[in-house]
């Protein structure tokens, strides 16, 4: 491990003294050991010098997280909308200066976000409805490719394999893959969006497949709709609201995607069962 990776690890986790429970011959005992435990932080986001929101997150890819969140919330449309972005690592504050024409109303535009997807507000802001359109992509995807990619995705989380406690997301496109890890599924997708914004590659989402860890609530679908992603895949279940949203916005939603198959909840016409 190089010095840069070592310093990054120190920010992502700490080693904690713990007692491990041991069972032998029906009897329980404890032994002292050390356990790597994930670190978290509140990232304060200031827009035009006004504090707008705090994001509970990992200490990686903070710029991508912030930019992706602002895009998925409909605040910005491209990286050109951002005049300046800077990070104060002492105060854990991201400062964003937007183009003069962009005015942000905190109550109308942004939501309070925690690490737990189920605790977030999950509606599409009526003032931003025009930014959420039905996906028009008609390209078809071989289901075998999706299952294979899901297997690779599940093995690709570096932090989860070493420490646990994180979610991940993978946006698979024909040109390249975008991968992110964080405390919440929604943060992972915001980070992916931020990566694409910085590369000015948002158009790749229009023919992409989004793989996400854990269940798929409506707030994950909102981000998929905003990005225009035609196919969303999870190893586990979507919520009823997510299924309804997938149907409304013409997104193919697959749950329980594993080696043996999966469940198609919406828009099966994009999927090829055989090559």
C-alpha cells in the first residue's frame, strides 16, 4: 500500500478496541481484538456563501458528491453552471459559487439528507417537474450481460470487502464504467453523477445500466429519472413507489438480480432473454 492509500484509509476508518464473542462447545466467551470501523462526516454545502444543506457521507469524492447532488436536485444542468468550487478541509465545508443567473431557494430546491435512504424526503419537487422526463431509450440489453455485470459489481466494492458498512453504485456504459461507494445508496448515485459532470459525459447515462446495492426506494428512482437512465438493477427489492415511478418514467427495473436470474418489475421490452 502506498502513502497516499494509507492516508486515505486513515480518513475512511479507525481501528477500535472491541470484544469478540466466541462460542465453543456451547459456551460463550470474549476475546480482545481490534476492528476496523467506518468513519463518517457531515459535509456542509454553501451555495453563493449561504449554507444550504449537510450531507452525511464518507470522506471520499466530496466534490463529485456535491456536484452530483446539485444536478440530481435540479439546481444545475452542467458543470458550466458552476463558477467556482472549493473545499475547506478544516471546517468540512464545500463552497459553491453558481452563475449569476441561478438563484437557489433553500426550501424550494434542496432536501435534508441523511445516510439512511428511508429517512429522506422522496418526492419530486413540483417546481422541478419539467426536469424529470420519461426515458426515451429503446436500446435492448441481453439479460445474461446484466447478471454477469451484477456479479462483477458485487465483488468490486473495495471498502465493503475490507471494512463493510457501505453501499455502492455502478453506472455501466459502452464507453466506460463509473463506480462509487458511500454510506447511503443515494450518495453513491450522486457521486456517479458528479463524476460524469466533471468529465462532461452526462449523455452516457441515456444508454446506461445502473447497478445499486441494497433495496431500491423511490429516491433512488428519482435520481435515475433525472439522469435519464433506462435500466436500474439491484440484488434485492424495490419499493412499491419505486416500481410505480419506473413504470411512469419508462425505466426497466430489475430486482433480485443474481446468478440464477431476477425479477423484472417494469418495461421488459428492453431486455433480450437470449442472444
